[in-house]
C-alpha cells in the first residue's frame, strides 16, 4: 500500500510539473528537484531518476551545461552522502556540499530544493 501511495504521489508531481512547460526556460528543464548553488557563481540542477522505498535518491543526473549532464549514483557514506559519476562527484551533509570536477579543486556549494516544491520525498541521502 505504501509503495502505491509513493508511486501515486510521484506520478502526481510529474503531471503537475508538465504545467510549467509554458514558463520561462531554465537550466535543467523540468527535472531540477534540487539545485547546487556553488561559489563559482553557477547553479547545477540535480535531477532524480530512481528513488528508494525510504525516499532517498539513488540515481540522478547533474546538469553541468545547457546540453550536458552526468549520470550520478549514490554511494552511501558513514555520515552524509556522495553522488558520483564519470569524472565528477559531490559530497555533502544536509544542505552543505562540495562539488568535485577535479580531486584537488572542490567547489563549496549549497543544496536547496527548487522554489515552490512541497517538502515531500525525494530527499538526498541523510542517514547519520
């Protein structure tokens, strides 16, 4: 029953987001549930693709440019989270994250929900 409710809620969210097609264009299109706002002045939308039964994002895409994104997968950490893809990853705890395009040059970022999103699943991995 719980799986059905989550599926229904996610389907309703997807259908509701289709109504924003006529709005202004934005990086990441319709899928940007989370935004990484970094110290270099850029924002990187993170688009969930698979969500666990507990409501954690398991995989997603990080939009790095107008026509490019990187598939990311959750790597559970002892504290916090890490999402890694080919040549890029970000580590974080709650809303603070470090985005790595290079292992020697992390970018400090803040993770936030897209404006207007209800405070429901999905969430970034937050196990302590």
